[in-house]
C-alpha cells in the first residue's frame, strides 16, 4: 500500500507540473495548449465541430499573417475605409477640446516662428489655394521632409495666417508613432486634442492608424505626413526614401487627394537632436512645390496587370523624387539668403561709419581746441569695405591712440563725458548686434577704460 501511494503521489506531481507548464505557455505566448490532439476519435462525428473550428482558426491566422507581414507583391490589396471609420471614438468633448487647443497651439507656434525667428517662405500661395479653394470633398495631402521633432506644428503654423489657424476643423491631421506620442494617458490626451493620429511601428500599412488617416481623407479633410517615416539622423543633410504608406494613402482613398510637397531647412538649428527646448534667433527657409499628379499610374492600373505593391512603390518613388528636387532648390535659396544677410550687415556697418564721420565734434567741445599740428595732419583715407566688414575700423576709432579720444582726454570733464555718452546712443543697434567686434568694444566699455586710464589714475596720484 505504501508503494502504491508513493506512485500515485508521483503521478499527481507530474500532472501538476504539466498543468503549470500549460498555464505558463498560455500566459507567455497567449496560446492554449491543445489537450485533445491525442484523442483517438478526433475525426468522429462528435468531434467534427472542434476539428473544423480549429482548422478555420488557423487558416484565418495564416491569411492575416500573409497580408500584414509578408513583403511579397501578392500580399498587397486595396482596403476600403469608410469616412465614418472610428467616428464613435471621437466624442463631442474631444471635438470641443480640439476647437480650442488647435488654434491656441497654432497661433503660439506662428508667433514663435515669425516673432522669435526668421522664416522665408517661397510658393506659399500654392498651399493657400489648395486649402481654401479646392473643390468640395476634395481631400488634401501635404508631404514634407522630417528634420526635427517639432517640424509639424512649427512649419505648418508658419505657412498659414492667423485667421486660417483659428479654424480648427479645416486644419491638418497628422500621424505620430504611438511609442513616442501616446506613451501614457496624459500625452495621449494632449496629442489627440491637437489632431494627431497614432501609428504603430512595424505593424505594416494596413493598421488602424493608416485606416484612420484614409478615413479623414475620404471625408475631405487635410492630412499631413512625413514620407520618410522618421526624422533625419544627420541633421537634414540627407533625405531618406519614401515609404509605401504614403502610396496607400493616395491610392486607397475614395478620391485621389491633392498632393502638395514642401521642403524646409533650418529647423535643425531651432531643435537640434537631443535638445529639450527650441532655440530662437534662427533662420528657416521653406519652399513649396507644385501639386504632384498620378494620372499615368492610375491609368496604367486599368491597362496593365500591375500589382498593388508596385503601384504603391511607384507613387512613393515619385513623391521622393519631387522632395529631393525641392531639397536642392531650398538649400540653394538658403545659401543666397545667407550671402544677402552678410552683405546687409556690412552695409549697416558702413552707414554707421559714415555717421561717425558726419558728427559735429565741435558741439561736444572737441573741435574748438584743435592744435595747429592736428589741423595740418593729412586726412585719413576712407576705410575699405574689408575693414568695415571685419570691424577693425571701429576698434581703431575707439583706440586710445586715435585723435578723437586724445581730444576727449584733454578738453572734456566728467559732466561733458556723461553727456557725450548719452548722445552716443545714436549708434545703430543692429550693427552692434551682428558685428562681433562692435560688441567687444561698446560705448560703455570704452568709457570705462577711459575713466580707469585717466580720472582714476589722477585721483590715485593725488
């Protein structure tokens, strides 16, 4: 009896271990271990329902796997999406929050870009015309390069006037990775309130986020997307290839949207990689291109037997080529702007030098006591353009060995010195802002050095 009990105990122990292993497999891989696979009468009449349901379930899993995971051309198909897709999840409260949050954020970004930075836009009328005068129920899709994490709100807001930014209903929808923008309930609520749709990385082009974007296009809305799929890793120097997702947005929509491309440069200076807060005082250049048409690709679908995957690739390739062309043009425009800005700064410096030469120094008490030797000195030649641009002229003008400072030493007391310093505010502020040499030798520092060299030295001698 004792031996039999021990054997029964061992049998129960192995059964409990097997049961625990089944539970671990189910929890780890989310599958249920088939305990009926060793039934001798699996094909009997009593088990027909179980067998057929099991086969049907595995066939469904295999079909979904082929459609969502395999990269063969036969895996791509047209998936129609209703314009009311996901309408139940957008409650009245969310729409009310969007009507307030989108204009508020848009105008804040507009003020930041045009007030604290410099934005030069070329061809903005193409976007305005497409946004305000396109046919009714005609969807709009804008595509651009992706340089910084704040490209979408800042660039979009800089392209639109404040009056358009107040209309939250007609402003853009955009897509963002769920592991970046929808990590927690707080961030999810914020991005949902500013019309951002979540997409999951690695789940293919037939996921729910893409279906939501197509539903917005089917309702005639505006959707903005980055065809590269992610930000540039080298600060915008290169542009990645366009993904198939943008091809599906265009071809699977009920009506082919109006596609407007644009490329920008300079956002990598406002929000560099790794920065937490945007910077100010930078220059951004944006170039908008003509609408991209896909009539030839659509016509080829009916004439030739082209797979859906190849059509997606053709559309995305055309968009990528157009963005590459715009990138070359916008970099050329940005370079020309930089040269013009340097020339303008040099012109301001030259005008400031002319103002110094035209000042009536006699009104400050410096001209009535000029010695005969100083009158006989030859006139100093006008400084060259290179001298003006480098700032050396101002360093010479305010040096202790110059004629102006020598006159001030001998004929101006402290009260006249303060009065002259007050009158010296006529100097151009913009010239001091953009010329490093002028910042180094400013009026305050010049008078401080003068006082230390003359007045303080006399007092110490006494």
